[in-house]
C-alpha cells in the first residue's frame, strides 16, 4: 500500500529559531518573529497582497495591486482578470503555495475589496486560509 510522504521543515522542529517577521510591526523591539513555516508563509502572503507594484525596493514587480482597484470602475470581468493575475503571481513568488479556494469580491456600496484564499503548502500537510478586507 502506497502512501504520500510529507515533509516537515527542520526549522519547525526547533522552537527557538525564528523563520520570519510577523505583522504588524508593533512589538517592543519593533519586530516580532514567526517560528513556524505556516505562520511565515501566511505573513508573506499578506505582505504580497497589501503591496502595490513598484513599492518594494529593488523588486518593482512584487505585489498584487489590489489596493489600486479601490479607485477603478470594477465589474465582474475586472474581478476575474485580477483573480487570474493574482493566482499567476502567487505561483511565481510562492511556488510552495497551492491555492485550493480563491475568492475576490468588491462591495460598491462600502468601497471594500475582500480577498479570501484557502491554500496548502506543497509537500506538507499544512493548510491555512487568509482573509483580507481592504477599505478605501
């Protein structure tokens, strides 16, 4: 009987070694750390979604441009185009992330863009979800 082997990041087994930087930057030493791969990837995805292209120093193509959509005329065609573009960019910048469910919606009355993604980290049994509401 065959089974699928799952990988565990060795750093996840050492609780005293930080893997990344947590959001928001509000701890006493400015930065607080993440100690699990799951948390580091989640924070990196949030950072990617809230960054507009051109904002990241020496990496002008990094970011999703979701915040710029607040000032555009949005219809279902634009939403579908943005979904496809974001999924493509997530596959480029986060090759270990496999999106399982992806929703992007806009409420014209409240000027809020809602982004939801349920994802799995490849070669592991780690699943997580992300919900971001961006207001004008």
